[in-house]
C-alpha cells in the first residue's frame, strides 16, 4: 500500500528497519514489478537466520496495515546514539524554526489532496530529503533506504514526520542513528518511554513557532524569544 514514488528505496529501508539484512552490500538487486505488485530481492548469500528473524510477527495499526518482524523491544539495548553533549547531535531553537519553515514551504501532496503522511531528514535546518506516502511507516522506511544507499549517517540529523510518534517510529529513527525527532502530531505513551530509554529528543505538536519538547531537552539549545512590538 504505497504511492510508489521510490519503491526500491522503500524495500531497502524496510529490510534495514526490520533488521533482515545487515548491510546494503548484502544485496545484489531489488526489482519492482508493477504488473504483479511485488518486489523481488536478490541477496548475495541469502539472509542469515531468516526463519528465526521472521518467526515473531506483529501486525501494526495506522495508515495501512503493516507488519513488524522480530522483537523490537528486545533489541533496544543494542542501539547506540551519540551523546547529548555532542554539538552535532543537538538542535537549536532557531534550527527548529527553520526546519518547520522548510516543511511549510515544501510542495507536497498533502497540501493539494491530504490523506498522506510526509517525512523528511534534516541536517539542522537543511532539508536533505522529503518523502510522502500513504503511511508514515512507508515514508520513514524510504528515507532509511535513501540513507543506506547513499552512505548517510544519522548522528547529526533530525527526522521530521507528520505522523504521531509511536514506539515503532521512535525505534526506526533510533536504528537509523538519528537522535532527534520532530512531529506535527502527538506522541504515544510507549513512544515516550522508548525515547527516554534510548536518549532521543522528541518534539511534538510542532508547527510554525509552537512545539512541545516531550523528552531529551538536554539535546535542545533553547533561545529567549525576541521582544514583540
């Protein structure tokens, strides 16, 4: 269930975020066939412990039913993010405002038709890539695929989404190495708990100059508001 803008990147990011392959070098090709609505993935040496990795299956809710394989919560302790005192792993208030303004100015299907979710990757307030799809999971997986294919690290990046911050979205961002997440929407209790456990900064209800920092304030460089006439 996808808009189909970048299906190969979607498949690549899905394989990464599901932890089914360890490196993009493990893949030989990804071929999308719209006649049968399927993607064929060819690996170089198979997928190690495939049956074990896909034994546990969780069906997710949201915009289009999704599937998560394995024990996401059980693998949290293996995720390492940059420390909050790393200058590149922080976000200033000015950069947050610039990020939100860049999203506001971005031409999008959402503006013209609605009914989609948008996700973006930023370096401070510099927009690196923007993806829209039927569901927020497709959009973040596509960005994960783009990062992996292009060798883009996440330590100095901020992930933006129009969707709510569920535990799955927080975990996927952390797996991508991105320590800061900004959402136009709200947050779930489990999403908050996972973010606190992993040390992410979460900003929600973020539009224009309004936002809520739910956790990870130590990654945020707040600035005094300028005087208003």
